[in-house]
C-alpha cells in the first residue's frame, strides 16, 4: 500500500534489506514463502484497555509482503544502492557483501 501511495504521489519508494536475506534461486516474488505470524499479535491489540478487534474476528498476520519491482525506485543494501534492472545487480551485491 505504501509503494502504491508513493507512486501515485510521485514519491520515490525504496526497499531496504540485508543481502543475507536474498535468495538468488528464486526467480519471482511469487516463489517466496511468507512467514505467517500468530494472528493474536493483531487480534489482541488494545486501546484504552479495550480490544480493537470485534469478538470472533479472524486475521492473517504476514511477517512481510512482496512489493512489485515496478513500484520500487531502488534497493538499498549494505553493498550499496541498486537501481533497475535488479536481477544482475542483486547477484553482484550479494557477492560483494560476502567479501571481507
């Protein structure tokens, strides 16, 4: 949602992550497994001592989401700032980060 809002308002959107989280064997974001956290983390939130979720609510609680590349202005890693196209540049950044 933030990336879409940024695009619609001509604001650059950056994705920041360590290269240690990059899996070069994955060709698209659709292949990335998304960790599901316990729904109670969001269902048990309270405001002024009262639950904000209605009783018997259900929720999904993904640990992260996948932002389409077309919405990302650049990738920021400890190996540098990467601009599109990302495929080769990510591979190079991962290799650079491995060197002492």
